[in-house]
């Protein structure tokens, strides 16, 4: 049974809300002001708080501020009850970290719908969401409100097609989208003053990219380019920001979903800085094999230009080609029609170690 804390100084309203929730099979705890509400939150750790705003001693905003600052209570869903219906009041309530806002007078259906929406969202938050567009959409759906008080986040995002070598965004440009790879492959890279490129990351079907600049609210620090014909879903910056700003718990969930490639990228850059030439080339081939060879029943060929492969390995193209020839002579790889096939992944893996 879910526990709901009601914080309301008006006895009639407090008892009415308690009765509605009790009949809906919720366990109800009551408090008469924000100070008592804070104390009972720590004592009972309710699954949801429903609170008035204007109260003596500590008001609803003060109570919410205290709870959101404490890691033990920062994720407790919080719904405001208030007679103020001005949009600025609603915005202030949501900006302070509330999950929903119900204006008085309200009926039992409105209250129950808001409560059920919060619990439905918390159920999604506890799930191990997939780090793809489906997982992001689940979070968006969970943060929408059926009672019309929250702004709806559109989920029918545009999908654009990019040709091989077509630039998606450039270093220094202002970000407007979070990108999701529906089909194809994408690379991001930085260009040195001498014109040489350093590949920062590679993205496959099911990957998000372009989110670091959105999170930092800064210009792109790299350029992105389609490696082959690629279909991307474009999630507008506002949709992404709205999702992050709804709740600290939602923000952490989204960042956790998106950050799966960061540690791999750090390892890749360290390797470029310190690995031997053979290890750099072997690591680049191995990483491509692991990232793009998703169907193990089919043979896999690396069909990427030598310049791009050399940039990924962090070495000169001539050195990369010379090392490929060594690997071919050692029967670690095969090369046909300029496509590379790893034929002895065990020995190639040993080259990395």
C-alpha cells in the first residue's frame, strides 16, 4: 500500500483529501504545516507528498526546498494544492521542483488522476530503461500529465537522412538538437591547426550523440559526420531541456542513459596518447568490430576510408596502411576490395594487450 502525506492547514480540505485517498486504498498521514510536514516526511518516508502552499510557520515552498536539498528525500514526488491559479504561480511551483500543481477547488477525480500519474512516473523511473529512443520516450511519457497542467512533450520527432561524408553539425556551432541514430554510422572529430583530424567517437544504430554541448549549454567542441548513408532522429533542444528540468531524479536518469560512451571515449583517447603504433591500429579495428558487428551470424567487413581509420587510431594514414599490411601478412586480417575483415580476433586482441 502506497503512503501519501497530506500537508494542509485547512482542516476541512485536509480531511476531504485524506478521505478521498483512503477510499482509493492509499495509506494517509496528515500534517498541519510545512514544519510538521518535514518532520513526518523523515519519520514515515512517504511515497508522495500533497501539500498546500500558503501555510503558517513553514509554507509549501519552504518544505519543498528542504526536501529537495536532502539526498534521502530529493526524489519524493511532490504535488502542490493551492487556490492560486495564475500561470506565474504555476511556473514558480514547477521551477521550485514540484511534480504537479492542483488548483482549488478540485474534485476527487482530479486529485486521484494526479496521484496516479506521479506513481506511474516513479514506476518508470525505477525501471532499467534502455539507453535508446524508446527509453527516452518512456521518460517523456512518464513526465506528461493527463490532467493538462504540464506541457506535453511531443514524441513524433523529425527524421533526417544524411549521405556519406555529409556534415551533421560543425565545431563551434550552437546546438539545437539531441541526435539519435536510427540507421547508419556517425563519427565525431576535431581538426588540428595543421588540418589533421582526431576522431573523438563513433556512433551506431541505437546511440545518442550531441548531448554534451546541450548539457553544458555550450557550442559544439567537435564536428559530426555521417560515415555512410545515415538516418537520424532529431530531438529538439527544448524537449530535451524540458525533460531534464522536470525533476532532479529525471535529470540523473537521463544523464545515466546518455553517458554510456563517456568512459569508453576516455580510454580511447588515452590509448591514442600512449599506445604503440601496432596497439593503436589493433585497438581501432577491434573497437569497430565490437561496435558494429551486431549480427554474429554474418561476416563483418570494415568499410571505412583509410584516412578515417587512421584518424580513429590517432596515427598518420601511411603508418596505418603499413601496419594493416603487417597484420595481413600475419593473417590477422584479410583485405578485399579495400574492405577489412578480421580473421583472427584472438591474436588481434593479444596485440591490444
